[in-house]
RNA sequence: GGUUCGGUAGCUCAGCUGGAUAGAGCAUCAGCCUUCUAAGCUGAGGGUCAUUGGUUCGAAUCCAAUCCGAAUCACCA
């Protein structure tokens, strides 16, 4: 149990003993005491004033005395300022917390709770390489999965690959028309980039053909339909669905190239999945559910044979769920896949990490599932995140303003190398150690940068100002860890003993922050928000760094002081390392 | 037009289940390396929390209206 919970129970208990006979709990707030006042935690008394019909000062006095009398091991002193009861926690409490947990690598993690969650993220298209937006998605998905694990869930990471459809045929057609047999090998290109180039090529040609048609008198809408390259693409999609061997072969070949490229990218960012779904296998799913919906009269059929659901009563529109030719649409497939996930893994919750542009779609998905009375309907959760934008606006693949994932990762590593070399602290590193280090720092900076802001907000990425390595950044936290490590290396035989020292202000701040780790994990898990954790780790690092500069650890004033400070250092190192791990970020032993 | 989300320091963001004088980082300025790693530490300046009204002991936080921005409202996925 964390300290806020302890305080809450103690206060509730004392209120009951002092003022109430019945069991009705009064609501009160516990805050961290502001630095300008004396104390650790603060009970806000105003909410009690009305119910107890006493002045805040009197409640504070009585409550404070009762708390100390009843819980002398927890509360040391108290003071009352206006309506605030500031409580100081005993050094004994902090010291025993520290002694017990300083070397516990599981500190802050929860026991398994028996629930199973699937987190779906990444969801790439196989017609172009991953970009910065995918990175935010990947890092978020990964981190949320890890955070959920740490708070007691069994987690499955899954990925749905959009490997079929008109957009895939576009790059296939362009390759067929313009590649002249070129391959990733023959051009020395990474497969996903190679295929992506033909997707761009398609759009260039398509645009030119539209312009030509418009110039010769077509309307824009007609031109878009009649452009020869688009017609070929439509034909190819039909051939694909019919299973024409040539087309299937080409499709497999080009997708193979893309997967090779993706593998490299995923490996380089440290991402993987427990289960990968392919849309080419799932796009027919959901049709039986449509039938079921018709029988339950949740759906209805129009004269032309298309099937719809009316969501106007819920403030949405009428949505198509099956085309008149009997083929399924996006939403139908998604309902089918949701069912498959549930049937296959018996999951208690299904989290979809998808951009906020799909808020409407996901709302419809959940609503349809609910109306159909599907058992997992309420457990569908859309973790919606904002787009990554450039200072100039949205990234557009057609305008070449996309920040490529491989490029940015490479750039971050290079920047890490450059910074490190400038500082000149790694002269004794082996070559392969250096490569690891640059990767750890570069990726750490990148991941932290994308995870430190609230996922649901859109964020602006300025490629001109490269990602920082100072201040509120991944490397700052990594550096703090490396410094601690450098101290601990000198104390290989350290064995903690109970301390008789009292905490100095900066020492107290560190243990105070450390205590919160478990609560922070729980909050990040509850809100599916890694930025809570990122902010916490930064805050903890700052507090440790202040302590570190002010007080010597290795040459402490006494052996007992040293014992206490090494415990503080060890526990900080553990929390930083485990916390960063939950963000998908490694920490180096030296940097 | 409907729906949803957002607007806090020059910039990027915390804080939003109402609580004490609104916080970080970057940038700017001034200090700190002969002692555990200066990717660090200490300090200064910088705010009409979009606007207006309401709720209350108390509002950046809740409510309403307005202004600005974004997403979405496809027989695309």
C-alpha cells in the first residue's frame, strides 16, 4: 500500500473516532505539501467544515493530535495553516521503506490480476515505409503494453497489417509499368522504401493524367475515375480478389520486399508483436455477423441489397455495413476481427492504438458491437492519439514532407554520436560498446520525445531543431542513471544496514519521490498515458541530481550517512531503469 | 452545418476528480568543474491560464455562451 492510501485510511479512521458514529465516509483531499510549507502531505480541511460544523483550525488541531497519537510510526508532526493540515511523515517510515525496497527490482510493480488485455498498434500499410507518425504509434503501443504488464495485466501485443486493397495495387501497377524489372537488390534500396517510391510514382502519373483529362474537357470527378492508370488499378484489385495468379504473385513479391524492410525498422526501434493479423486474411470476416445483425433487426437491407445500420438516434449517421455486391467494408472487417481476437484469446479488454482521425470510426465500431449485443462490446477501447505535425502543418506523403522513420532514427543515432564525441568521455569504450551507446541514447531521446506529451494531444515536431539532449529528455535521465552507476561500481560489496541518521532536505526529497513510483505506474495504466511516467522519471532525476551535487555519497560525513545515501542511489537507479523500460527505453551503465 | 478534441511564458509542454503565491524544459541573462561523470547544479527575467458571464468560502480546473484552431461526418482503408 502506498503512503497516500495509508494516510487516507488513518485520516478516515480518526475522523470517524472523533466525530462520527455512523459509517458514512466524508470526502477529503490529500495533496503533496507545497515546498513553501513544512510537511510532506496535506489534508485539505474545507470539505469537512460543513459536515462537522466546526472551524477548520479546530478540526485540524483535533485531527492532527489524534493522527499522531494513533499512528506514531507514521506521523511525526503537524501544522495548520488556514484550512490546510500539513503532516510530516516520520524518518523511521521513510528509512524502513528505503531499507526494504532499495534493492528490489520489482518495486512499484503489481501482482498479476488475472485479466488479459490485447493492445493493437502499429498497423502499417504495405505500400510505403513507416514515418514519424508510426513511430509515435509504435512507442505508445509498446509502452502502454509494458505499463499494463507492470500493473498486473497479462498483455498481448498485436498488429494488423493492411496488406491489400486499392492502395496496395497502386504501387503494384506503378512497378509493373515503370520499374522495368528493378528490385530492392538491384537498386540497393530497402524494400519498403523501394515499394514506397512506386506508390509516389503512381500518384505523380495519376495527377498528370487527371490534369490532362481536365484540360481536354473532363470534369474533375470524371477525370479521377477515367484516368487510365486508375482504371488499371481498379482492374488489378478485381483480379486480386479473383485470385489471378500473376497478380497474386506480384502482390506476394512486393509485400515480401516491404516486410523485409519493416523487419529492419522494427528491429532498429525495438518493437515486436505477439500476434500479427493480415488484412488479406481478415477482410472477409464479419459477414456472418452482418447476417446475425439482420436477423436481430439491428441492421436493415435497402432495396439495392446493401445493408445498413441507423445510428441517428445516437447522434451519428446511417452507416453502410455491407455493399450491394455483398462485399464487406472497413467497419465490417473490424467487427469481424474484434470477434476473432476475442474468440481466439478470450481477452478481457481490447485496446486499439489508432490516430484520432479515426475517432468517429471507432465510436461506430463500438456502438455496432454494443447494439449487436456482442459480449466484448464494452471492452473495446480506442486509445486515440494526436497526429505528429510539422511546423508547416500536416505531413503529406504525396508532397514529400513526410519524416521517414528510418531517417529520423539514423539521424538521432548520429546526433548522439556527435554529442558524445564532443564531450569526450568515452575514450576507453570498445567499438561495439560505442555503437550500443549511440543507439541507446539516440533512440532514448527519440522515444522520450514522443512519449513525454499527452498521447491524445497532437504534437509538433520541428526537424530543424533536432531533438534535445538536455533538460526534459531521455538522455538526461539516462545520464542520471549512468552517474549513479559510476558510484555504485565503486561499492561492489555494499550491504545495507538500518540507519540512525535523519534525512536532510534533499535526501528526503529523493525518497519522497521514489515512494510514488507504484502509484505512478497505476495512474499511467489507468489513463493509458505513458507521459505521466515520463514526467515522473524526469522529476525524480532532477531531485536526485540536486541531491548529488550538494552531498557526497562516496565520501559522506559518516559511514551511516554513506550507507543511507547508497541505499537512496540504488533505489533511484532501480526505479529509473525500470521506469524507462516501461517507456521502451534502455539506460546505459556508462555514458 | 452536426459531432469530437484542443487554446496555459517567445517556443514545446505539465497542471484540469475545484484548494495555499500557476510549474518544467528550451531559448535569454548571471553564477558553479584540483574532490563521486558539468548530457549536471544554483539563480534571474518572462503569464489577462483565448474572451465573457455563472456556480462557491475558493476556479487554469466545473457550467454556459462567444472567438480561434484541428479532426471527422465515403459503397477508401
